[in-house]
C-alpha cells in the first residue's frame, strides 16, 4: 500500500475517482429535485436564471402531481403489483432452483439451460401472446393482469440467480439432515434458505426493482388512468401532445424513486450481515 502513502497519491487514486462516481450517480437525482421545485419561468429562461440552482422555489409541480392527477393511486398500484409479483416470483424461483440444483435428477442441466434461454426472450415479443391470454381471462385493465404476467420475466431471472447460491451449499448438510429424518421441505426452510439468504435478498431486490420500473406490460394491459402504474401514468398523463410538464414529470420520477431507495437502504445492511455470517461459517 506504499502507493497510497502521500496525500496527492490518495487524492488521485482514491478520492478523485470516488468523487467522480458519486457525482455521476447523484447528479440525476439532483437535477430531478431542482426541476421539481423550480418555477416554469426559471426552467425555460437560462439567460436570466442558473439552470443548476433554484432562485424562487415552488411547490406548484408537486401540488399538480398529487392533487390534479391520480398519482397517489398510481403509487398504490405500483406497490401492490411489485410486492405481489416479487413474492410470487421468489416462491416459484426457490422451488425451481432447489429442484434443479439439489435433487440431482436426470436432465436438470437442460432444464436450467431452458430457464436461462427463457430469461433472454425480450418482453417486447412476449407481450403480444400474453395480451391475448389476458383478454381471454378477463383480466385486462386490472392489477391482477400485471401481477400474473410480471413473473414471466422475473421467475427465470430469480431462478438463475438462486441456482448459483444453492450450488455453493455443501450436499453433506442435506445428507446429514436426511439421515436424521428431516423432510425435503424442512431441509429447504431450515438449512438451504438460511444459507442462501444473500441470494434470496439479491433476487428479491432485483425482482422488486424490475417490477417497479416495468413499462411495456403496464402500458399494454392497463388503459384507465386510475389503474396505471407510475412509469406508465407519468408518461401518458403528464405529456400532452408535444407539451411536456417537466416539473410534474421530475416530481413523479423523484417521488417514485424513494421506495426503491428505501428498499435498498433497508436490505443492504441485512445483505452485508448475511454475507458476513456466511463467510464466517
């Protein structure tokens, strides 16, 4: 570590790269916050006002978002759909990944490859046949349509991620449990899942994030304003022709990112703790 002994070297090799990373990561949120609380007059007059600062803060855009649109209902719909689809996907993925990696049946590798290939299929191809199914089942324009279709791309991703974690767990642990009379369900819930907790948290976070930001399915299967999710509602309701309500749009994006930030902040400590425990074991 002699190359970090002096202050100029530490600045050049640590603090400057970290500062640039933090700047590029946080600047979009800063720009959304500035646009949210900036009046329209300041937003379009760059000659008189600094585009990166707010001279006269206003809550006009936030008021428009919450009281002149269905944004609170969009937020509720997004939360319900994301949480429901995430739990469904995690349950199915845990069962599938455990069966592929731990039961040792013939052809499991081909099943794993099929799941991986299913994950590679883009949603832009799947939404057409899924739309026909949703219409036939009478689920169109409802949260249930999204809750049942989101797992089509969440389950392959979560299964592939969990397979890697289940593969690292020693088989001897399960064999000892089987000798002691434990059932497969007991082994899964009391041995495998606690050891694979970091993978479960990772899969859950990514599944929730993908559900929260999904656009194509929500745009296709939802038509009424009150049933839309945030990504679709913000784009379709806050853009009138070629007129973009940038203040309300940035407010919607800023408020919509808060639950995801809270989720990451809450689970990152549990993720690190789980990883530390796994390393110690």
